[in-house]
C-alpha cells in the first residue's frame, strides 16, 4: 500500500510539474504572439499609409521621391539617360498590318531613349536602303506595369514638325486589350494627338490638337472627338501662327477622368468633354470608359488619320519632359459651366502599380503587399509555436 501511494504521489507530482511547464510554455507563446502581432500590425500600417480606400478598389497614392511636383501621386520625370525605365515602359514592335490604320512605320526599341537633356525622345528615322519599311519609330506603353482609372494625367510635350505625315499621340487603351476585348470594346482615350487629315486640309497642321474617346455601341465603333485651334488662321498672320505653333515649344496636355466626366485640356484650355453620366440617356452604357487603362506614347507615320497615303516626312522626334498623375476633382455639373457654381469632391487616385522585378519608381502599397504581410505574420507565429513546443518536449523529457 505504501508503494502504491508513493507511485500515485509521484505521478500526481509529475502531472502537476508537466502542467506547470505547459502553462509556462503557453504563456511564453502568448508573449511571442503579442510581440509578433504588434510588429506585423505596425508593418501593415506603414504599408497602408497613403492608400485611398474606394468601395471596391485600392489605389496607390504615395508620391515618388523623384516627382518634381509633390502633389503628384505617380510620375516619370525622365531623368536617367538611356532606355526608358523598364519597370514602367514596355514596347510595341513591328508594323502589325498598319496597326489598324494603314500606318507605314515599323516600331523598334532603337528609336526611343532618355537623353542627357532630361527628355524622353521618340524618333522617326528614314531608311535610305531597300528595307521593307521606309520609316522606323517607337511606341512605348505601361500595360502590365502601371494602370490608371479616374485620375488626372498630365504630360509636358513638344511635338515634331508634322509635315509629310507624322502622327504623334499621348493616349490610353483599356487593360483588357487585346486578349480579353478587342478594339473598340476595350475603350480608348486619346488625350492628345496631332496631324489629322482635317488639320492638313485646313492649313492648321501645327496649331491644332485633337482629343477623343472610342468605345463600342451596338457592336459598332463609337468615335467622339473634338479639336482645339490655338490660333484662327483667318485672323492671325502666318508669322504669329508659326511662333505659337505646337511644335515650337512644350505644352501641357491634361486628362481629367472621373466617374462622371472625361475631359482633355491643353495649357488649361478645354479641348474635349464627355458627360459619362448621360450615356444611359441615349441608350449607351460607356462601360469601356470606366474600366482601367494603360498609357501610350508613340509617333506613327501616314495612315488613315493623317490622310497621307505616301508620307514624305524627313523624320523628327517627339519630346516628353515629364508625365504625372494626380488625384482628380469630380465635377458634378456641366463641365462647360463657367459660372463658378460647380461643386467638386475628391474621388481618390487611380494609379495601380504592378510589382516589378527591379527598383520601382514609387512606393507600392496594394492588396498583394498587405496579403504578403499577413502571410509573413502567420509564418512567424507558426515558427515560434513549433519552437516553444520543442522546448516543452525537451524540458518534460
């Protein structure tokens, strides 16, 4: 009986000791859990700083340290000589059967660069040999790297001499193009383009800029555009037209894009306005003009837009000083109302930057990163839990 009682006492003592050890291990685990949780919350908070939360979308709103305008939420200032920043810009190559417009140029990677002067250069060169394409140029875009939706987008641009069929453009296409939706179902916003047939025929080639939107309506392309004439050729002399022509200096071209309006400007003067809120009134839905889009810079040659079947241009180059995105004011009333009665409200930024392999131009803070932070937190917790259990096992042994 004494031996049995002693064994029971020893077993009870061992059980109490094991419970004490497990309680200690559990307490340490809770301490570690709280510590890691606090660190993770702090990390997630820093990731979330500057994010504007919409009903459905998370947008990056952290300014790049390299943006010369502190109000910009994204930019490329084109300050590093060499090829365009590969974390932002991709290339369209070849002729692609005239790109749907009977264009005659071949796009290459060799006709675009950032110069020591701090400008993006897109050059049109002329081949004197017997190559298939007489003209070579470049077309760069941000598809897969940077997308835009409901945003103010600006660029400072100097166009080349357009004589002979050059067609520069600062524009956007829907991110669904071309695999998910072909043109025009993908949507297109032309912030500024130069050299249309109308300008060629009216002797306003270098003093006229065109802005447009393209979308699908009843399975057909819906093309809406407007032009801005910097000078009236009937009222201004030829010398004054030449001095103020777009190819003589840099001008600022801007898109204001909200859920209600698409508006384009040159030097703060309205070129184009479309009231998206009235699309349903005429049987349209204009969904293509609400979907995210990517940015494009290019210089085409010839084509249906210019009306020049046989270009005679000796070449030229498009210069871009900078391109920047800003938060946009939503104008609820008539965009042409100049009475000062328009109400405005911030709708948040619309710049989404896809994580890139190299150093990105802005700090990224999107859902993927926040999810990554959560994964890191759970992994850390699991590691410490297993470590504590191992220590407990060794101690109890």
